[in-house]
C-alpha cells in the first residue's frame, strides 16, 4: 500500500485551459498566411467543399505537427478520414441531430473553447514574458522549495497495534526489524525505509508528522491517514538540489506565462457580471 499522493509539481506542464481543444491554437498560427492566400478546396463531398485551410487544421490536430512536416501518404489517409467525418456529419444533419439539446450544448461549448483559446493566445502574443520575469519566478520557486526528508515508517491497521509498536521501540526494539515484521506497507521489507522525499508528495497528516520530528526522533503517538496507522521515524533532512536556471528555463517560462494569463483572467472576472444559479 502506497502512502504517497500525486506530487504538487513545481513547474508542471498542466495547461490553464486544458479542456480546450488544440485545433484552435494551431489554427490561429497561420492566420496571416491564410489571409494572404485564399483557401482552395481539397475535396468536395456531396457539393460541400472541404477547404485547404480546414484540412490543414485537421492535419495539425491529428498529427500534432505542422502540415508541411506530415508525409504525403499520411496526409492522404487523413483526407479520407476528414471525408468520412464530413459524410457522417451530413448524415447527422439530414436527421436533424444538430437540433438536439445535447448537440447544441456541445457545439456552444466548443465555440466557447475555441474563442477562449484564440483570445488567450492573442493576449499572450501581445504580452510576452520578459527574461527578468522568468528569472524572478525561478528565484521565487527556489526560495519556496521545501526541505527533503528521509524517514522510515510502520503501517498497521489499528491504533492499538501502533501504540504497542511505539512501546516496543521505547523499550529499545529495532525499528527496521519491527517494520519488516509488522508493517503492511511494501516498504516493510526494507525496514520501512521510504528514502528521500518531499513532504508535498505525502498525504498531509503523514507530512505534518514528519516535519514536526527532529532527526532521530520517532512519533510518540500513532499517525492516522486513509491508509491506516503509522509509526514514523525521521532519519535525516537536507536542502533539495536546485536545478540551474538554464536547465529549467523553458518550463519556468511556461509557468510564468500561465501566471500572467491567470492574472489577466482574474482582472476580467473583477469587471464581469457573473451570476451562478446552481
């Protein structure tokens, strides 16, 4: 049984608009070129033209690459896919599916997502982050990096069992031997050794108990988490290794951009009239 939870990643690559579809962002990039050169039809399906612009957006959405980097054979397959999608959409339209409540809602949501992504992309192009902003964010993240801890633990099902183990330890029993004997956590076979970890990677009651200990100390009372009851021994602490700025510059730049975008969205909310009805 693991006691860890998903870590709070320092510079995660989680998008602020993660629910948005990617084609909108990709479609916005070649807008100037598209304006200069009128799109031509790459296929016609029952009289409905599929423009080169639509096809190029589809290629980028499916492949994740600029359309110029996709082999011709793969493009041909994608065109067949888009033709099939168009045929299916036409069949759905004949049946009036576009008038269904759920389809209308999904179309409205898609429209909102596309416009939101296009608008935020335009904002970020007009307000790029500077080198000094990225460096300041890096320094702030480094200053807030928590200590790392090395600890052992024994995990059991009941408080009474944990209290009995604490009494044995106070009487001089060996922690590693008791962990191997009594712990239900996989770390028990290694004497309860959890190695080095960041407290943020642990469930809160466990992390709080570890940070309250001094080196060499063992918890005087059992610590309860959703996994059971823990007896914890802190072995050591250390300052985490900080990556050089150049090593994480790109990730920090992304984080800085997202924070700037979030600040922009927060400002929009301040002047917006928002009413929640549920």
